[in-house]
């Protein structure tokens, strides 16, 4: 590796290790992704007095209905706070700098995204990475954004102007992948910078076709933008020609984390293409559905651990891995914590990737679908319990009314499987958890005081049905509410939808979303609290109190003040919970739902909690927004 990169990495020590106490220097506050802030000004004793301090409106909203206006927008950014400025991204990929004490705009950079394109995830962006160039002057602190149209841009944090020495005029094209097959290829999550290398993954649309683009992960020189390395999660066999290789994706669409001292980037990967039929991708499909550790300097695979073999359920490793130390037998043990949409948590050795807490392979039901050969076993942790139910029989369904329960029971009884890892079929299965999870990109936070993992989960199973391609073409799409996709290049299309009764309420018992604290060492859930409400799914029946919980898209943060701040729900609310017992201590109404992870910092001697409130691009909520809302004590 070149000397320049090593020196750049040393100069970037602040961001390669941790932000100062009053800052938030990475998506997860630090490269390790702990989302833990040492600030205590706002604490369990005074959080009830929290008030709005300022609100900033970006103006960037799309309802997806305007002619030529492109898809719906969602506001998923988590801002950074460095050097006395707040930096955020908008759904249109604009980068904005604000005064952190007042919310006043200081500058804005527009990469001129073509918003009319059909981006599969909608118009979203989750945030930025930052890197110190090690010298004063222009671009001393650089911000990096990966855009929806597959560009990596670098801007000067002081002025918002492109860093001219990076790529071509401040940007690098990311569309030159190792094998670019037809299909949408874009970026939604921030890159990460380690050892002077900007590491970036990609978002590839689910279920569209078999031969999707490769889910390549790449490392670029943070100063020049020169490609240093690339790594493919699913390597093509040497004896197969490019034109005959029909497997793609396995991409790292979610947030990355790192261990700078080990020079490692932790990469969570998704499923291989297409999600629900694997006849063209025999075997385990490594390293899809995995956590892999890559050397940030070279891209060399240090280790990998696969959480789901030969995925047939869209069970991505969606949460950013969390690197911390866990007390085991009285000794601080370095670990990497990984979770996925199954709702299971794996605790791994950061040096080898081997389980620190035991994992066993268990037999699972086998597919009888034409051309499919499912994995005979799947990995299950044996110390940490699953965070959500793994089966739902017809005898114990949820529902608001007798009609709900009758419909749900009869529907589930008519499916070929209703437990986790039931293989998809033409008869249909209950995928439990559904494709939302479990644990999605909302991810984890680390409670350093107790050594607990704080995690928000969703419990919404999906009905999944395979449809012979010939029947799909003829229009036999089943439930018109369902999402249906062709899976081009395979003999089966796919239909999926959350399983709900006539009232709109899910067919499982509530809560449908929860926040919980997990003692990993003891192998127990310390407490769990219902999170949010699905009122918008059935607004006429007042289900909020009867059936609590919500789809959760947006994660928790933890502070040394004994607090958890959590948005993510559909009910336009930011909440503060006690870390010690999960008790709700405060809630604040938002102009729209906060499908984003909050952050906190101190400016001018005052602590602020900030969250983006703009709704989701994937959930058809009535209210959208463009607000960045800051809270502080009076």
C-alpha cells in the first residue's frame, strides 16, 4: 500500500477512532457504529422538559405523483456534527450545512440528481462520511456522499464546493462495476473512511431479475478518488463465462462500520439475485447474507460469517455490524455484533469471524419447487434468544375482530409453511419475519454503562407466493394489494404482502414493533417496550391502544445520560426511554414520521437531539415532510 495512504490515515485519527465528546462524526457516531454519546446534559431526570429548539425545512419532497417528478421521497438522513457545523443530506442528494445552535443554513451543495429516474428505493439518502485531509486550506475536512445515480462526490465542509482534486471535478462514477448487468444500481447509505480509503457499497433492486449487477464493494483514495481495490461478494467460478453467469447482487446496501485499529471495514451483505428463487445460484451463495471483514487498505477478505445460507426470503444482513467489547467471565472481550432480518443476533470474534457465543446449524424444511435446492441447514445462535417470533400457526392468530381472526386463521392454514425458513411455494408461505424484518437497517446501539445491546425490531410477517412465469404473464397476480415482480430469467414470479385481516391489522399478535435491551453475555432480553402505533393502517378503529407497535425504519441512539432516543415509527413521534428499564420518559410530536436515526451533540454549551422527519419512500403514509427538528432543554 502506498505511503501516502498510510500518512493520510494517520492524519485522520480523529475520525478513524471516535468523535470528540460534543460531536457526532459518523453515521453511528463513531466508526464502530456504537451510536453511544457520552453527553449527559439531557438525562433521565430532566428529559421530560425537552422542547423544540429549531426546525429547518429542506424543501426537498416528492410525493411520486407529479408527472416526470420521479418516485416518492423519504427522509432517512442522520446528520454529522463536526467543527461546529451540522451536515446532512436530503432525499434529492443535496448536502446542506447548518449552524447547529440555530438551524440557519450556511451552504448547500446540489449534485443535480436526475429525480425522474425510477429509483427502486425511492428518493432517499442516509447520510455522509467525513475525513480530515491532514492539512489546512481548501478541503481540509471533506464530506463524501454516495448518490442515487451512482456517483461518489467529495465536497469541502467549509464551503460546500466540490473538492477539485477528487476524481473529475469532485466526483467519481460508480457505474463501472466489475460486471454491470441490466438493472437498477444506485447508492442509498453513506460510505465510510478508514486509513484514507473511502469504502462504498451499493443498492440493487430486489426481485427484478436473475442477472443483476454485481454487489461489488470498492475502496477509493480519499484525496484523489483513484480506485484502490474492489471486492465481489459472490465470486464467479473460473470455468463459467461472464455471459453465462446469472447471479448478481449480494450487495452491501446498508450502513458500513469499521475497526480502524485493525484496519478492518465490516460489511453487511444482502441476498443474491433474485431473492425468492435460487435455482440459478446453487450452494450457500457466499458471501451474500453475511458479515465480512475487509482490509481497508487492500480490500482483501480477512474473514466472513454467513448468517443465512442460500437465502430465499430476502433476509439481508441489513444492520450495520457493531464493534465493541463484551464482558465475558469477567474479561472485556472484543466482539462484532451482527443481526439480520431474521431477528437473530450473532456475536463474532473481530480477528477471525468465528462465533464468540455459540451458533449451531439446524435442519430446516426443504423446497419442492421446480429447480430449487434449498440449504439443508441454517445457523441459529444458542445463547441469545430470537428477538421476535419465528412461527405463527393458525391456532394463535392476532386480529382486532372475529372476522380478522377467522380470515387470518384460514389463510395461514392454507399455506404450505408458517415458520421461519419455510421454503417459498406456489401454495404460498408465511414468511416470519417478513422482508422488513426482524432487524432492518434501523440496527443497534450500544449501552456502554450496562453492556447491553439496544435494538428496535419489527414483527410483521408476509405472505409470499410463487407464480409460474406463464401464469404471471397471463395476469394471475393473486392479491391485488401485493407486491408482484417477474424475477426475469427464472421460471417463477413472486407475490408478497404483509398478512393482514379485513380491518387492516396484521395477523400476528401485537406489539408489531418493539424497542428492547439485550444482555448478550447472559443470553436474555432485559426489557422490551412497545414502539409506536399502526394507527394509519386502520385509522377508523383506534387500534393504537388496543394493538401497539409499528413498522420500525430508523434506529436508536444511547446517551450517558441514561437515555435512548428513538424515532422510526409511523406515528410522527420521537421518544426518549430509560436505558435502565425501558420506561417511556418523554415524547415529542413531529411534523412527519421520523424514518431516520437521530443524533445528538453539544453546541454553545447546550446539548441538542436532532432527527429528520419526512416520512418514508416505501410506506404510503398520509403525511410527508422535509423537516430537520432539534430539541434541547429550555
